[in-house]
C-alpha cells in the first residue's frame, strides 16, 4: 500500500508506522508547513497514495482547504480521533465528516459516529517493540518516580488523576521528576510544580531511556469512565518494561490486571502505600514490569492494530 501521513508526529513515525509492512510505501507531508498545499499537489502528480492519514488536531486548522483538495484527487482520508471521547463533538465529528473512515480509541463513541452516518472502527493506541523497549539507564532521568505528561486544563477528569496520583507524592519524601509542557509551571488551575520537580519537555526519542531509568513510572489519564480509552503512555511504558503505577480507570481495569501487568491506585492514601511498598520490593517491580511488557508485546502492538483493519484499508 501507498500511505501518506499528513503529520510527522512521534505517535505516527515511532508508533503507527511500525504496524505496516516493510513493503508498504509510507511518506510524510505535514500540513502544518506553510506551503503544504503546493507540496501535496506536486507529490500527487508523481505518486498515488491509497489513502491519506491524519490524527487528532493535526488537520483541524487546514480542514477547509484540505478536504476539497483530497476530493479533487479522489484521495480517501483515514482520521484517527485520538482525543475521543471528550473532544468528540468539538473535533472528531466535524473532521470525521470529511473522512472515509474514522478510527477511535473510545468504543462508546462508535454509536455516535453511526448516528451521524460516519463510518468508524475501534482502534487503540499501542506500542512499537522496535522503539518501546528497555535501554541503558541514564543518570539524567534516574529517580524514584517519573511522570511524562503534559498539563491540561481542558479535561476535568484528568484532575482526579492528579489528586489521586501526583498530589500525595509531591511532599519531598520521594525523588520525583515530571517532564511535560510548561503549563506545569503556570496554569489557570494554579496547580503548579516547583523547579526541582519539573524537568522540562522530554524529547520523544528519549522516552525509552527515561522509562528505563526510573524505579516507578507514573501514568495520568484524561478520561476515567471510558471502557477503553486511556493514555497512550500506558502501552509505551509497559513496552519499555517499566513498572507502571497509574490511577484507576474503567479502561485500565478492563484491559490489564492489577499487580500483574501494572498497578493502580484509587485514593491518595493508597498511592502512598503502594509507592512505599514497591520501592522496597525491587523483585516485585521487575516481575510485574516483565509481565506487563509480555502482555503488550503479545496483544497491543501497532502490528496487531493494523492487522485488525488492513483488509478494509486494502479495499480503498
């Protein structure tokens, strides 16, 4: 297949692209570039993709120009609605109307797409074993607790995760490092981190090394009541064989086993108990981390995901 990615995000280049065959021809033309229209037109004169692929907000600012151009060249669009369910009305529904197929990590959104007569399939995040794997640890990332996550003010349920997971660990009793956007330093919620905890933005290429350097990797989710939707960091951390501690969500409980593949907490007090216990039990951390990696390598790779929809893609 010939596949045109309309973005070159790490989620695509280090993640989704790995699910396709080496025989597939994958090319990138990010529509954030100022001359993307001319570049795309020139490309389509000499190369015929089977479909274009975009995710999340990547095409939101150019959709009014992009959709007519794709129709003019009879090029179907696959849209990955990675911000479902909270952004379904604002983003996924209008962008999905211009797509041949919408992929959603939130199973509960499928009836909503059906109601709108938008073709959609369930398609979750995953890991890429060629990238998401253990590496040599680095002193730069060595710590008791590591969180790689941006601060968002737009998702109310994310605050529940913050209060359950991060707030009780900020006391200074543990060596905690947080990487993400600068909203951790200033935001309208007034939930900020001191400079000794906030470490700046982590280049995605450093993610496996960071995860391999921490005793416990923390995970935050923007949704807790979806039966399937969870942070992509879950699959990535487990792929890196990290010991993963997260706050409870329906999706986490539906997809993984507590104290087998990862560990979840329901309350701030439980978070403290779990951290104290597992920091003292390196043997159990390693056992659970290995089991978690085995689980995602077996069932949650991008190769698995693409195989689940490949027959449909080939018909395009």
